[in-house]
């Protein structure tokens, strides 16, 4: 997967789809522990794993900062009519 921060291999992306594994990963105390847990799944050297996880972390943080709330999405999609807007258009 290409991101503005760099490339993330499919094996790293696949880790995000396994809720049980994510829980186990969150309990690890070091990057080495995480790597030992997923080494057979990712099939990449430790240094590359760390680099890609760093890219993924940066990418997700950046995306999270730009997330819209449900109210924001409703307003942008045009599917939400607010009383204030209704009051304005009835003037005409």
C-alpha cells in the first residue's frame, strides 16, 4: 500500500484485520515482542518491519487528525437540514 508517508507491505496491512492479534500486539512491551509475535506472518526483516510500522503509525495519526464527525459528514453530504438553514430559506 502506498501512502504519502511511504510504502506499507500487504502483510503489515493484513495485521490490522485480525482483532485477536491486534489485542495481543497491544499487550506487548517492546517492538521486539511485537515482531516475535508476527514474524511468521509478515515475512520481512525486523528493520523493515519497524520502518513500515513507523510509516503506518504516522499515516494513521495523520488520517485521524483529519477525521470528520458524523455530524460533519451529514452536513457535507447535504443530507442534513438544520433548523437554522430552514429558517433562512423560508425568508425568501
